[in-house]
C-alpha cells in the first residue's frame, strides 16, 4: 500500500514537471510596414512656394493597424495574425512628404500641424487599401484622393483620384505587403508629379 502511494506520488511529480517545462505555444502576430522608396520628378528650378501635407483621412475600416482583405465584392475581413505597424494613414504621410521633397520644387514641404505660414495645403483621403483574393491569386488595391488648397483664401485649386491595382507575388499576407509597397511607390510618384503643376 505504501509502495503504491509512493508510486502515484512520483508519477504525479513527473507529470507536473513535464507540464511546467514543456514549450508554451504562443501565437505571434507579424507586423509589416509600408516603407516604399518614393522619388518624385526632380526639377532643377525651385520655387519659393511652401507646401503643408495634412494627415490623410480614411474610413473606419482603415483607421487601425488591421490588415484588410476581401474574397468577394463588398465584403471585407481582417487578417488574424498579421497587421501593420501603424495605421495606413500614419505610414503614408511621411512618404508623401518625402516624395514631394525629392522633387526640389517647393521651398519647403512639411506636415501640417496647427497654424503656420505656408502657401498651399495638400489634403488626401485613403479610399482603398486592401488585398483582394480571386482564383488562387491576389492583388493589392490602393486608391488615394488628393486636393491642393491655396491657404490664403481656402480655394481648392485642383483635385484628383489616384488608383493602382498591383498584382501580389504570393496569395498571402506577405505577398500583399510587397504589393502594397509597389502600389504606394506608383501612387506617390504620380501624386508628386501632379502636385508640381500648382
């Protein structure tokens, strides 16, 4: 009887030790960033104009770090184990500024932060920023609306919508990240070239 009790005690200790020292399965969330290398057309002539770039606005679906995807029209979902390091608008604003600065057209390009003296304001709205899956492949869709405002009188000088549908190299979240960077490069290149007309 004593032997049996000791045996059960030893067996229980061994089980506890195994459960304590066994590896813990952790669900890791992968984070990605849009850090596209953006260069606008380089102009030799620099104007004396200054430009402020406001933080892009977006609908509720793009206001978090969640990565959005779609498998059928009008239906959107979030990847469970993949997300952006920042909401898309926060990743795009510094890239817009860099693209415009690289043109050397404006005397200064800076983020719009409260009252300041600048000539023009660039407002943007993120309309689409998601990966779409269809028949074993996927694309990334980026749509950005932009408008240039003359600060002195609040007049909208021009507005334009830029849309890029970029094929993804792989039908998975990482493929979408690669496509998102390529789509951002194309969009910001077109945006900066357009902004030089005003």
